[in-house]
């Protein structure tokens, strides 16, 4: 069970990173599709995309606390399981978002959407999957 759980956690982290990156790319493509193309904008757009991917990478690294589910006390308690998925990413993103919200600059908040929204969507999806995989009631219904 422990080896299978380790493999599941590694696959979840890979899923979080790739799904967040794909959703971020879609959001950036849809937002840049309406604007005029010029060389300066393309340069800033490339820098912005790399910063978005770096932000997703940092948030994914912060979600490695999922490995705490290998401890029996954490894996049996639903609240601890939830905290192992969401506590560090929420703290990290709130430390980044709270000063931006206090300044009241809408553009700074819009810049963070392609980073935070796709990451938390994929993290929530992987949390649901992890709960369903490890719950004995749902385990029999998930096997093909």
C-alpha cells in the first residue's frame, strides 16, 4: 500500500504541474488573442509567461506536503489530509495576494489569475481523486 501511495502522490504532483501549466497557457493565449501584436508586447508577453510558469512551479513545490499522507495519523484524519494538500499553497498565495489586494491595483490582481486559478483547480481535482482512491467505500467502484 505504501509503495502504491508513493506512486499516486508522485503522479498527482506531476498532474498538478502539467494541468496548471496547460490551463495557464490557455488563459494567457485567450487574453493575448485580442490585443495587437507588436515587438515590445511580444517581449513582455514572453517574460510574463515564464513568470507564470515559475509561479506555478513554486506553488507545485509548496504542495509537496502531500507526502505527509504517508504518515498513518495524517492519512486517517480527513482534516489533516485536507491541510496536507492545501495549507502551504494557500499560505504562499495569500502572502502574495494580500499586499496586492491592499494596494487596490486591479492590474496586479489580474496578473496573478493565470497563476493561482489553474493551480488551485488542478490541486482541487487531485485532492478529490486522492480522496476517492484512498476511500475504501469508493475504491471498489473506481476499479475497471
